[in-house]
C-alpha cells in the first residue's frame, strides 16, 4: 500500500479513507501516519482490527489513483450519459442540502457561501431522480469533471448515495479540515477533497453506502439500516479466510475491509476474465474466497450490473436530500 491512511470512527456506513502521496503534505496532518510493518495489527492492540492483522500479498493494486485497478476502472467504467449540471443559484438561492450543510459547513468548517449547488441527472441509466453536487469554488476540478467521475459508478451502486460534496485540495483552503474522502451512508452522502474523486476511491466510498443500504440485513429501502459489514456473517467470512484484502482493511476494521472488497468484486464483474485474470500471478487469491462469496451473496447483483437491468430503481435510490435555508451569520 503506497499511501498514508487515516480513518474516523465508523457510524453505520461511515468510512473515511485517504491517500497522501506527498510526504511533506502528509506530515502536516495530525492524524496521518505510516502503516506499521506486516503483520499490520492485532485485536490485542486494536479491537476493530481484522483477526490476525494479515492481508493479501501481493497487493491487488486497487487503492491509489493511477494504480492498476484505478486505470482499469477508468477504462472499463464508461460514464453514464448525463445532462449538464444545473446550478441552483437562481432557483434556490440561500438553500443547501441539509446533509451538505451539517457535514460540510458545521462539522468540517467550510464556508457555506463558497458552495454552488448543482443537480445532475443521468439520462442513460438513472433518470428517476437527480443527484446533487455541493461544489466548492476552491475545487481545482470542475463540477462537470466531478459529474463524470460519479457517472463512472454503475447506476446499480451509484443509487446508494444521492449527494456528493466536493472540497478544495489545499490545506490553506480550510486549515480545520484534515480529511480526504469519506462516506456517510445514513445521509446518502460522499464528501471530500476534489483530488479524492477518482474511480477506486469512489468505488470504496460508495461501497460503504451499499453496506448500509442495498446490502443491509434490515434496511427499509430506500433508507439505510445496519451495516452488513458489522454482521456475524461478514465477520465469520473474514475470520475464516484469515486475511483481509488490503493493508487498509487489515489495519482498520471489518467495515473498511468490506469497502476494499467492493473494488475487487467490481473488477471481477468488469475485467475480462474476472478477478483471476486481473490478479494474474497472485497465488494467494483463494485466501479471500469467503469474503468475496459473502459480499456477492448480498450485493453481487449490484456490482455485476444485473440488478434492475443495469439501471437504478425508484424504490432503491437513496432519497434526494432535504433542503435547508442557510442560516445568516
């Protein structure tokens, strides 16, 4: 694993995952740290750690931007046809999706006035309701670029979230914020720095949303419920394998391991010859069989695109967020 990782505590489907390829920048982040050497952790030192702290070697190269997995998904996941993002500036001045305000402004300390709110509708595969992008003016990526990256997610898993919040990338944009990209499944929200909007990061984060919605054992759709990754069935599958799929999953929790398995399951669905062909030469691939099978048993049809004929569903798509009139300061 090349990157430096940190995470926040999990709440339902919350997962925060980060890569900091620039060592100088990483040192400025209080919670950033280099992963410890293999074995990466143990339940004795971290109660949320995967049993034994072991992970698949060689690594599947599915985590960092421009890694083998990221390049494969950029090539194989075509962008859904969408209308140009529509700004709310005239129609709903002074309003903001409630989770964007609560998470991005109140929690993460960004200025409400720096956001422009957009609706994006994907005509080709998810025209039942628009998605909303809360785009910060300090973002180095345009809202159109962000919409394209979101559109790479298959509609069958894209529907597990309804809102995306895009921040600026520079530390000085907001010194109070030291995160990268994360997901709040209970809000149907993915948020983070513009640089976090690339395929394998988005697949990991949308998988956290899937965990507590489409894969949840008790969710009342289209709302979220408890996370499958916290179920005895998932933990038993991971423990039976004895190996997490990545160093990140091994170091963090069953939930973070679930997010990384989502990448592998998607590659298995879209890569010619499946995961075995993608991971050619990895003689240890069978060490994660139980996790792959358990994941596919609850969410496989969403990752292979067969659910709903490859389109999102009005019954399953996470609801459009409630609007909030931005309080005057």
